[in-house]
C-alpha cells in the first residue's frame, strides 16, 4: 500500500467538535490531530466522548459544531460510505461482519467486482481478497464462511475490508477486548506493519498497558472535553489515570474480609456437547459450589468453556446439557431461563448489547424486564412501582442517565453495563453469574463494579465471575476455578493463587501430558 502523505505529517484534523444528545453534552469543543504512520491512542472513562468522536470522524454521526480536515482540506461526511471513499474506515468493538457470508463476500460486500454480463466475478473477488489477506499474513481461504473464524481472525478480515477501500486512516474501537494473548500479539504486529506503510491509526482502549507496545501519541478525554494530548512518551501511567478520572490514582480494589454462609449453589457433573464437533464437549463434567457471601472466579483462555458453563446454569441449553444444579440445597429443573430466574439465578451475559439489553428500550423498561411478573396485576404493568424500582437501582449503582426514560442505546458502554446489573439485581437473586462484567469499561467504572460486587457478597449473595482478565480475578475473587477445553483443571484459594499456577492450569496440554497427570 502506497502512502499519499509523508510519514508523521498531519493527515486528519478535528477542530472544535461539539455534539449533544437529549440531556447529554457528549463532546465540547474537542480537537484531535492524527498523523500518517503513527498511532493515536484515545483514552477516557466511559461517557468521556470517545466513541461519539470516532463516529463523527467516520461519518456515522454529524457534529453540531466544528470542522474536520483531511489533507488540510475541509470535509463533511453525510454517511460512513462517504468517509470510507475518502479513506477513513472504522472497526467497531462489535465486529460488523455477516457470519453466513464468506470472507471474500464480506470484504467486498456491496462493491463486488462484476463481469461484462453484470454477474459477480467471483474469481477476481477471491483473488483480490486473497491478496489482501496475504498482505496481512492471515492464512485462510477467502471462500471460508466468517462464522467458522475465531474472533481474532474476524478482526483481521475487518482490517482487510478497510484496506480494500484504500483506507489511509483506520479507527479501532477496543480491538483486543475479545482476543486471546496470542491474537493480541498478532494484532500488534499487524498494527506496526500498517504504520510502516504510512497508515494512520486511531485506537480506543481502556487497557493502558497496551500503549507502550503500539502507541505514538495520546489524547485523553473526560466528560466530553480534551484534557491532554501529545506524544505518549511525555505521559506516565499515573498522569494518564489522573487526567482520565480527575483525581489521584488510588488502589483499584481491595476485597473486604468475607464471612461465608451456607452453600447457595452446587453444580454437579455439568456437561454440554459441542453441536459442531460430535463426540466432544464444550463443558466436560464440571462440578463446583459457591457459598453465601463468597465470590468465585472462573478463569480460562479463549474456548475454555466459561461462558457455556454459565449459560448452562442459566437454563439456556436445556435439552442438551446434563448434570444437576442445587440452589440452597434444593435441586432445581432448568428447562429455561425463566426456571433459573424463579430459582434465584441471574446472569449478566458477556455481550451486553446483543444479549443483555434491548437497546431501543429505556433504562426503566430494561431494568424491570425480568421482574414484570411481580410488577403486573390483571395484565397491566404498575408503572409507578416500575419507576420506583428503577430509581432505586439508578441511585444505588450511580447510573449516569439524564432520565430513566432514556433509551439505553444513547448511554455509554459502562453505563449500559450498570443497567444490565440493575436489571438482574432487581430480581433479588441468590446467585449472580457475571460473564466478563468489566469488558470495555474504564478504570473508574471497574472500581465501582468491584465495590458493588463486594457489597453484594457482604449482603450474602453468592457471586460467580467468569473473566479472561487474571489480575481482575485475583483482586476480586475469594477462590478461583480454572477451566481448559471445557474441563475444570484446578481450583485455588485466594491465599494460594498465583498467576503462574493459574496460567499453568489454563494452558492446553498434549494427550500424553494429560494421561501422565491423571495417573500421578
């Protein structure tokens, strides 16, 4: 790819960008300069305005005020297609691919090369897709259906799609949030290669430890304003955190010494067959228990079966799963999520936008959705009771929303996650299952959620947290269970847990090693 701008030269500039939504000033006179061949990291708490700014640069939204300059010429984008044609591409946190189409079809969707007859020239399309994939060192067949790819591979397909537009500026929104460590390293290598080719990259992340590996420049946003900007080397981590949250960095979280009660959840021999690979299991004979007031962490690498285990406990795989579940000593049937909710189990899912919320509904409607049965009389919703319940949790969880009637679509990612928690806490559960509860959430919002988990455990709730972030689990959990390839491979009390022990138990081993270990 040939750069049309000299390395280090300003290629994209935003000046005095402002944007408001009902009740919210999302951006307030924000400036941003992006240079060819350099990565600009944009950081800030949820609600700081990062995604709004990126959506304006990519033509998804239009600013209320301000100007955008590309190669020193003022531009206006009415839609994302205009931005793409100008060389600006955005890769969203939730990847924007069609799973039932092939890699090549996704890359050239809506722009397929055609023959003179007007029919799609599949040979040329697959050849062009193959060349792009080779440039990015992704060794997959362009005919492969996207649903058969790992998340990391899908992300590279998104980058190939951006390069097919001859993108000179690529915006990446939390690109490593769902990647394994190996996939992260591959992405970083790819980013550095793109920079050498003159591509400018804007990179949104909450993971400050990623910045030294890839970032050249830094912009910090807080409450819709630019707080600081400059070369990354001029900022320490403490300075960045201070700018993000507006105060001195403090210890992220300290778990209160806990007193445990009786067993509230006991799962025995939980198994779930893999529908795509007959004879294998996504969850393989897993047993564990959780006591009242205890926080159990579940750690595992990508594909370990953490999410599938929690989904099974919530009744999402009824008819296929086997094993038994007991709540407070009583065995329960889990023929559906409704059974789980009635028994006192709540699940905050990994993908809040797809499975945790109805984005077009309000904060109030989402919060009360699982509790409608007790808020309804003679088929009519008691709206006063629903609003009172919502206001209670908005206050308790410090949910930042101008009104409980605000659609959750308009809220930041961290605020949306708090609505998910409010929704399930409103059901008065005995056991709260949390799947990646802080994914895509800033430092301060993480601290608030950790404090809430601590408060819930002290109140006697049993909490299970599945997370791919090991430091998070070591900070918040009283006990850590490790999974690998669907099996429970180890369990550590808080005092004996170390990163080395946990990672050793999480790594797949050869059949010989497994056999030797079993016979030891």
